[in-house]
C-alpha cells in the first residue's frame, strides 16, 4: 500500500523533475544515473515499450533491477496487457508504476493488483499507482479511476517516437486534470511527459504539475551534468 509519506514528499515544495534514461549511455548506465543524482534529481523515468503498444522495443524488469541509484524509480509502462507485467517491475524495484489507459480493457484491475504491492527498495513507502493518457484520450477518462490511484500522467506527445514537439493542447489538458483531481479531494499527483526541453521547461513547470519528465534534454550526449543542474535550477525557481 502506498504510504502518505511518499505522496507528500513528491507533492510538497513545488514540482519535481524526473529524468528519462533511454538516451543515456546504456553501456555505462549506473554512472550516467549517478551524474543526474548528484545534480539533485530525485526520480529517474524508465520508459518500458513492448513494440506492440508503441513501435519501439526498449527494456524489461531485469534492467530496472540492475539500476543502482538513490533516485526513485519511476517506471512508465507503454505496453499492452499491463496486468500481466506490473508485478515483475515492482519486484525489480519500481517506486512508481504508471500504465496507459489505452493499453488495457479493465484499468481498475491493474490498479487493484498494485494496491497491496510491497516496495522492494523500502517496504515502508509502498508503490505509487499511476495512469497515463495520450493526447488522443479525453482527460475525463481518468475520472472514474481517481479513487484508486495516486498519479496521473498527461502525455504531451504520442508515445514511442522521439523528437516530437510539445502538443499545444497540453496546457488545457493539464488544467482539466488538475480540476478533476481537486474535485476528487484525494492527494493525487499530476505529471507531464513529452517534448520538454531547456527552452520550454519553465513554461511546462508553470502549468502546475507535481512531476515533469524530461529525457534527451538532459542526456544529450554532451553536457548531462550541466543540463540536469539547469533543469533543477528552473524547477527550484518555480517553487
């Protein structure tokens, strides 16, 4: 069961940055993770793609398990049939598990299966249950699930392709999600993912999400440490 402490940690004090690791040097992944952790980043965003829900095939639970980092492991499942897969990622050390509403016929079953999950890193903090939606899915689709989750992730791009621009509909969609969460009265975290760059990070943070995902803007193959510090400085200025 997710503890209030973990939710409170991620919702207090302004927005958090979670850094996507797919564009890191995977041959030296733990060293790459250490660089962003040293910059003060608290979460690493792990995109799991199955080549079915979206075209790319990335990584599985063994890679998540092999990641040695003090950062929270933020696992984003872009897969079909997540019900059959979530347990392996929890066992591998996921602190947040987010799956796509579009990839499952009965999303509440997945959330229920995660409700008693024991965090492999720290049993005291539980596992945050999240649902993600693509730009094509109405935000209202999350409303029936707000009593059974702790995190909603709004995608600003279509899943599975790199280099896409931040969808112009995203600010309105984030505002809709914020209002649904407010009305629910529950402490649900809100995140934004996709198309976040050094150029627009301040605007994205200003939307009021608790968590913002950025990947290649940090792991650009040139200045990872500087990029991570820049993102953290902008986030700190928003708090």
